[in-house]
C-alpha cells in the first residue's frame, strides 16, 4: 500500500498508508487526543475527521481548545441541526442553504406560513433533543446524477439547483446528522452531542430572496447564535442588549440628529443637532490635517466616464456607480457621466496640473469628498452603510523612499486622532500582495517592508493578512474597539503603484528623468456618516462635551427666573458655547428628564435662590448630584471644557 508523509506543527514527520483519516492519525498519536479531536487542518484546509488524506501534507489536529475551528464546527452543525429540527416539525418545508456567520449562522427555508416566536421556541427544544441523542455524523462523496435523483425524489428543488451551480469535477459531499441529510462542503463534528446544548439561541426571522436575487422566491431566514459554553452565550446576549440601547438609529431619533426616508434611500437628512456634530468633527479633522502638512482641495462630483475608464474603475466598479446621462448641445449621443464613488482619480488630475519635481514631494492632498456608491437596499443600515457619504480622504504623492516616513507620520496622526475621539485601542492588519497584481516583486518587497518597518518603529504590533492587499499595492487596515468590545474598521493606508501610471502622473527626479510617484491612499475616520454612527454608539449618545450638539440647557424652575435664564444663555453663547433656554411652563423634573433623554451634557436649573445669589444649579448627564456654582465660574469652567482636544 502506498505511503504518505504527514508533517505535524512541531516539525515531526510520520508515515501513514494513503487514505488514512484524520481520526486515525489522532488515534495513532494518543487515545486521549483521539477522544478530544474534533477536526483537522490539512495543508491549511479545515477538514473533518472522516476525510481520507491521500498525499503528503502538513497536518494539525484540532480540539475544542482551538477556538476558531471549534466555533466554526459548532455553528455549522447548529445550522444543520436546526434545519433537521424544522423538517422534523414541518416535513413539507423545503431547505436551501445555511452558512456560518459572525457569532452564529442562518438557514433559509421555503415555507408557506411565516415562522413565529413560538415556532422558534419549538425549534430550539427539538434541537436540544437532537443534540442529546448524540446521533453520529457521517459523510459520503456522490456523483452528480445520484445526488440530483436523490433530491428530486424528495422534492427539494433548491438543492437540485445548487448542484447545477457546482462546477463539474468538484466533489458533491453529502452529510448525515442521524437520519437527516444535507449537501455540504463540511467540515462537521463527529456526532450531534458535541454541540453544547446550552450555548445556542435562535434570535429572529427575516425575509431573504433565494440566492439574493429579487426576481427569485422570497424565503424565510432563521438566525441563530452559538458559542462554546453558556457563559460566552450569556455575555454575547448581554452585549447585544447593550448594543440595542446604543443603536445610533434609536438615539438619532431621540437626539433629533438625522433621518433617512424612502425618497432618498441611503442618503442622510441631517437635522440641526446632527449637522452641528458633523461640522464640529469636520472642523477638528480640518485643523489636524492642516497642521500635518495636508493641502485641502475640492473636486467635482460628476465626472465623465472617460476618466473612470482610464483609472480602471469603469470596468471594476461600474455596477456600484450612479450613472448620469447628459444631452450635450449638438451632440449626436448622450454623454455618459458618473457620480464619483471615490476621489482618487480626481486627485491625480489636481496633481497633474503643472510639472512636479522631486523637491515637491511628498505632496499631501486632502478632500472631504462627497461620494456615492450603489448599495443594495438590504445592506443599508442607518449611518453605518449608506449610498451617499463624505470621506476624510487624502492622497500622498511621494517617492518610493518616502513610503516608510509617510506611513510613520500617518500612524502618529491616526493614533492621536483616535485618542482624542475616545478610542485608545486599535488593531492593525497588514495585507500583502495578492496573486493578481501590478508592479514588480522588487517594488512590492520594498512597499511591504516599508509599511512593516513604519509600524514597528511607531511601537505598534500588527498581524499579517496574506494575499489580501489591493491589486495595486499593500495596505494597512485599522480596527477600533468600542466601549462594549465591538470592532469597527475605519482607517486605511494603501500604497498604489498603478493609478499614477494609468493616469500619467509624473515628477522629475534628481537624475533629471521623469518618474511615476507612489500614490498613498489614506483615511482616518473612513466616512463622516459611519464614524458619527460609531461615536453615537460608543458613547451611548453621551458625546464628549466639545462635540455635543446641545452643550448646555438653562432651565427655569419658576417663571420669575426667566430673565436671569436668558442672561446666562447670552453669557454662554458669547463664550462660544451652544446653549439654549428652556422657560416653558413645565416642572423642572420634566425638563431635566426630557433633556437627559436628548443627551444634553449639562443642565443648569435656575430658581429664585439662584437669581438672588447669582449662581446656577449645575447637573451633568448621568449624575444625580446637583452643585451650586457662581454664574461666572460656571461660564468659565464650561468654556474651558468646550475646547476641542487639539486646542487645549
């Protein structure tokens, strides 16, 4: 029998008969490992214990201690167990697909009647019965004709269509969880009892078109969560409850910040309060950029398709662009334009005006550029994913030797901005060259090394994201962690060797010859819309005093105090504070409660005692303590607090 060599993570190499399974490999090492094993990685591919290994390979055996693999299997098995439970209860339901997603899974079903919350409870109960039965999980590879006949015989048209979409020659792997069967690539656990019965929960039902196509049948998608243990599930559910309280859409209504309506899907209607926050953030970013040596520009929103064709975006990004057709005077055909989905090609046009020397580099061009991208209606989500947005965008034109220095400077700026905005922690991913790319390996080596050195020199750690760089160069992605532990990808820094060549950007080098500059794409916030949404949720609406839309409300307790209320508001406004008077004929507790819901940071309550003593009763949001402060002291204190971080 043919022999194969398997190399283990510690470098040890063992010989096995070809066709040995990962389960047999685990048993050959130790009976205890065989008992704990749940899956294996073979040449980096995650496989289950039943798969035969037919050639020399690198192998690692996984147990429940390996979080990534364990959670993938638990969540994938939960999807199948849920689908089995649904068909056990309602045999006429048709099944489709059920992939793993963040923290859980979903599965799409074709059922005439809508699933109810009570149905979810019944499905969960049946799932626990299946788990407790410890039914074995088995797999086989079938030929296409046999698989199609199997599903046609059982009246499962969606599975038949899925088989037709699988390329010829690719294995059709069939899995059985006890008596229930599904078409799946795997991997899966060895038996249903390996899924923790107390660490999953079905959360909700939503509609979903078959294969995401609005012309196809509408299905019912059941979502679930799954973890390794009950405590992890409980912690995640608590986080979800907290996230619901912080939902920027809910707080946006309560704080009167913005709205979105059907007549302009994915476009934000900013209200006065929201626009005040937006402008405060924009002014702060403008000051930071100017001090960092950026020059602000403004470029057109509507640009002829010719430029997008030259840049390569027309071919690669056309389906996400909004097209504008114009009847030019005397033209035989309409002129095709597009709303810009990004600013990059337009920034090259500014660079190209006038001959540049190496002495002009680096040249840093910044724009708060309004962009439009088509997003499907199902993917849009408040401020977090919109069709119209404004980036804190900039492009740095530099020489190859300047990449490292520019990256280091950017890291310093980005980390300082994030700290000012309340984010002390962020992670960096360095995405390296993809298989399909432009530029020589020598240039890629230089760019990747420069980015890595800059990160290390700045004192930050990073992880490699192999092969995920842009086709034109490597990139850094920055992920923020918010107050409840969620990660948000915001900033980016990308090295581009392609676009300057395509669009004819040049400079005269020290040697007197013309060269193409490297173009560094960079953003810190990403987009104002999304970042404001993140800020709202991070602070649960209680934005820093300098950024709050309504900083101070001065509320009267009795009407006789109204003149003094207006005097205080005038003094606060002259000092540059955003202050309002509330002299309505309402009780002070009602006013305090209403402005607290609106997340006003400071409320000054004014009664006759305050009038006589020329004081204010100062109460801060979230604090039940009220302090009596002289009016002028309050104005001075709040004025100092209202300064943005970069002006203190």
